[in-house]
C-alpha cells in the first residue's frame, strides 16, 4: 500500500520559512519522480517543484530562488524548503510521486501552509 505522509505545514508571517517533509512507503522510491504541488482556494492545483531520483530539479517560476526541493533516497523522503514566504504562497501543499517508468501517480493528503501579511 502506497503512503505519502506530509508534515511541516503551518502558519508563518510573510518573509518567514517553513520546511515540508513527505515520507513515502510502499514504493521503490528511487523509481519515482517526486514533486510538490499546491492548491489555493478557488484555483487549480499547480506544480511547485519536482526532483528526479538523480537529483534533477524543476521549479515553478514564482518560487525560483525561494524554494528548494531535495530528497533523501535512503530515507524515502522528499523535502521542500520554503524561504521568503509570501501571502500568495498560501495553499494546501501536496506531495506527489510519479513512477518514472509507467507514469503511475500517487498523492499525499496535503498539508496547509498559511502565510500572513
């Protein structure tokens, strides 16, 4: 059974930092591209950042230079370090695991990030 468990969300003031974690189980972690998505109220879910098993990263333009995605393949965990947070970063953040070979996708339950102005 695949499980993606996010943690680290919360309330922070603008300019602050948060670190999200996503612990994966039930998958061969090294076969998966890991990503963080977010969904704000009334908006579509969007990709924030992704990372391949080899460490190649991709970022949405608005978070470049502020957010850093990383992964620990030994611990089956992916992280999202978020610095210089802005109110527009407020959203539910979801962990995503996509099998690099068959395209199968799994989602976590989401964690709320709220940035106050």
